[in-house]
C-alpha cells in the first residue's frame, strides 16, 4: 500500500532526476525522464506539464530545450510536489476516509492516525528534491543516476526510515 498516488510518485521521481541533471548543467527531454523513472511517456508528459504549470519545474522547447530546475530557484519540498499533484487530502483527511471525523468527533483510529499524518507532513515539509538529488550520483553518461533507485517507492522508504529513527515500528 502506498501513501501516494502513482502520479505523485512519478512526479517525485521525475523531479529528482530533473534536478540532478540540472545540477550537472543539463536539460532533460521527456523520453529521457520517462525512461529513467519507468513511466509511460504520455503519463510523464501530463505530470511534467502540471509541474511546469505550477512553476515547480521549467521547460524550454527546441533542439537545446528540455526540462530543468533553475539552480537559483527556491527549494522544492516533497510537500510542494504532492500538493501540486494530489492536493491536500493526504494531509487533512481521516485515515478511514470518514467525512465527519474531527477532534470533536473522532473516528476509531483518529488519535493514533493524527500524529502519524502530522509526522508525514513534517517530513515532507523538511525534505527537498534538491537534497534527494544531491544524494544521487550521475553516471558517466550524465543521463542516469546511481545511488538512488527512481523506479521504486523511494518516498515510502524515506517515510519508513523516518519512523524507525524516531522509535516508531
């Protein structure tokens, strides 16, 4: 089970790849991003178009164009990406999906779920794509990344690590 939609997962993976390539001074084409993250080209195009519209990434058309993140732009948090793609429901909704759940009218798991939701939100506010991209090491071809598996659920793995480090099992 994943906390995030496939769109949000791919948006995060694509952003890590684009930022890592940008940090190395390269713009990245759509097919290159789709291949690197294991996503269909059409689906990747839709995600990147949304991120560009939200001004989280930039693009230039033409033979020397592609997707990039300006090194002088503000850092992009995981929270920025997830909210741009999925909205705020993950950070506000009931763990059981009950519409009437609140502090005043809690569902059966409210008291256990609320602090977890707050920890996830906090981790996503503190974690930037730039940090994750710096952990990655570009291969000699400058088109792929070692040290970071873009084709697996890295975000969920990061959440699990956060909980283990803070004494939650």
